[in-house]
């Protein structure tokens, strides 16, 4: 997470708050009134530049190189966290990575001038600094690597685990829905998401025989990607539900095509606040695609759970809305 209320420097990395995070605007204005410096990093010039004190415009896809370049500047100017090598794994390899190119080379790879890179690094080093990331960087080739590069920068700079810092592109949003009316029993056991791969492999009482993956891509999203892949591949059966062939789909025994948000009626939670949005289909799905709810409803009678999953998706929407309006 990140703490913009108390940060001295706030970095909006690939985020147009006027479009995607309007609820942050009052907080950013208040932080700026209290003296915070706001930095915008984005390949697109947009309205959020009105809030920023410094705007850096890398080429599309140049964000990882920019993060490595900032880390190189921090190292050269002894502005990094000196204790990072003691609490970070593979610190030497990361140091070798950021030193593999000069500041000029990292700036060129990012598509910015050396002066812009230095100004950005100087401002970030004047923290405590918090980074709020948009979702565009992750939604491209090597997107996970880019996010991890920015996370590594925040750690290298000493902005992780402190009140005034942080780096985040995700907010817990599942609490927007209250499912208590469904009388669902608690899960028999849980595994922490960052430890999904090792957690599956280590379960022995009893061992996990099947994995069902929906609305997730653990092979790409989990920190230990190879371990997560092995966990999927080594089960007796792995089922992946997705609209696309993901990294996780490659390790599935069964792939069930699902609908996209343009092809189904649903309720949508938000990233960063607790308002709900009603979704309505605007196009028909491909013939073989089913929504996640349809898949569950067709499977439930075969498991003796037909009564628990009675009613269509609109009936479930009304149940959710009725509970939330009480």
C-alpha cells in the first residue's frame, strides 16, 4: 500500500486520476497544500499534469528502464537504503542489473532525457516517497516485470515498510460485497496469495488434488512463477476459466472459455473505493463461452449443489443489492 496523506513526494506512475481515481484528487490537493511534491510519469500527456510539479514522459514500455535508472542514480549518489542488502533477497544481482547500463543508457532506453531522469531521481530521493501505479503498465508484454521493477525501486530507496512511503497498484476491493446472506461456510484451509505455489505443494493433510483457477493468472501474478506453474501442472486436474490463453492456461488440463465484461450482466466492484457499478452486456458472447456464474450453475447439480445456486444472474444481483441497501 502507500500513504499519500503523509508523504513528502507522491509519484503517480501511469495513472490519470481524473479518469480512473477521481476520489484521490481531494487527497492529492490537500497533500500538495501541505507541501508535498507530486510527480506524474506517463507516456501520455493528460489532465493530471495540472496537479503535478514534475511531469516525466517515457516511451510506452520504458517504465522498467526508468525505474532501473532511478535506482542507479540513487546508488551512485548514496541515496539508497544502506540496509537493503540485509533484508532483500538477491541484492547483489539487483545491484549488478542497475549497474549494467549507465545513466545515459537507462535514460535512452526509457525514452527520456538524462536531465529528466536526474530530476526525477532527485525528487524521489527527497522523500519519504509514495508511488501509486496505474494498470496500463501491467497490461502489456513483460508487464509483471515492470511492476516488480518499480516495487524493487521503492524497496531499494527505503520507502517500503514506513508510514510515509509505499508502492501500490491494487486495493482490496472484495469487501464491497456482503455474501453473509448466502450462509457460506468458511474455507477448510487458506493459502496466502504470495505463497500460492509453495502453499499448494506443501499441503499434505490431505494433499491438494485439484486446482480451479478463475479471474486469476497465478503463473504470471505470483512471485514464484515457476513454483506456481509446477503446482498447477502437478495436480491430478487443473481447470482454468478465462477469456484468453494466459500463462496459467498453458498448464491446465481443462480450459473453459468465459465471457468478457462486455458480454455479461454483472455487478462490478471498484479499485480504490466501495461504490458498485451495474454492468450490462453490449455484445453477444462467442457461442461456446459461458459466464463464470453459468459455469458454476451448470456444474452445481452434478455435485448435488443445485439448490444453493438456484436463480439466474439477475436474481443474484437483486440479492446483493437488497443486502447492501439495508
